[in-house]
């Protein structure tokens, strides 16, 4: 069974399973320092809610990935920050020699697995919350599962959905797309339209949206399994704030 290490860095809460925790921590701190320095010079990178035409100056790798995702999705680059950090941290752990690493950055998850994992769904008061989990196999990874909610967390949201989760091989893309999905979802009709729009974005594998009593999906998401099974319940990856 994986052991998760929990830590906070500035306002972000992390749950990390890896044998290379130092590599993950160091990468998280390095990315934040680089982004903060870049934003000090170019504050519009942080403030804009729409894609920038081009990056200014000498952007760090994280900013480059966030910018690319924002261009594809049509949101500001900061909508992709958590997924970007999670992926870069996993890549650092893998480069250091750990082939099984999960980084959960406040509900935005990136993973590289050598055995199966179960990723829980936490959707506020929705009927599916805490009852099912995504089943992820090593063959599915590297993979991002990023989530956004209008009812949980501190991120800016213009919608009214319990949870929007996007699956992609790129963490920045999954995070930005999940943000847009949550922004567009106010009821069943708007969530259905949002799901189709998100699934059509190049690189997005699938999307799941929980709104009201509805469960809406498009594209190809990992299989869902019941958390009532002991073998699943004891392994479910939980939101860092709930651990």
C-alpha cells in the first residue's frame, strides 16, 4: 500500500506518494520561485482571464506549459498552475528514479504508476461523492486527473457545479480544461454542452461533470469502481484537505 506524505507550501496543500519526496518538494519550491519572479516582472500573466497572445521576456518552463494550455482551452494561464506543478513534480521524481509517483495538488493530480491506483471523487453534496473512485492502471499513465468545483476550494469559478474532472496526459491542459468545464456548468443543459466542448479540445481524453443530481461525461474517462469494496476503500487517493 502506498504511503502518502502531506505538506503545505504557501497556499497549496499536497498529498504525495513517492520514494523521492525531496525531489518533489524541491521542484514545487523551485517552480513557485520561478513563477513568482516572472509574475513580478509581468503581472498580467497572473491577472488575465483570457489567453495571452505571446509570453514576454524569458518565461520559466512552468509558464510555457501554462501558456500553451491556456491557448488551447481559452482561459487565463493561471487556470493551469496546479496541474502544471503536479506534473513537473512527478517528472522530477521519475527522473530521480521513482517509477511510481502520485502528486495531488489540491485536487489536481498527476501520476506515473507501476501498479494500480484509485482516485476518489469528492463532489460536495453530490450523490456520487465519496462513493466511487477512478481505477487507474500503469498502462494509463503518465496521466492527469484535474478537478474544479464551484462549491469547494479557493479558485475563481463562474459556474455552479459540484465537480468537473478532466483526464489528459498533460497536467496543464487537464487543469485549464477542468476550470473551463466548471465555469460553463450551471445546470444539466449547460453542463452537457460544456462536456462536449471540453472533450473536443485536442489532448483532452475525457471529462466528468457533477451538477445537481446529474452525472455527465464525454470522451473516455477511466473506469469508475465502488468505494464499498474493502480492496478499493483502503487505497483511495483522497483530497489533501480531507486527509
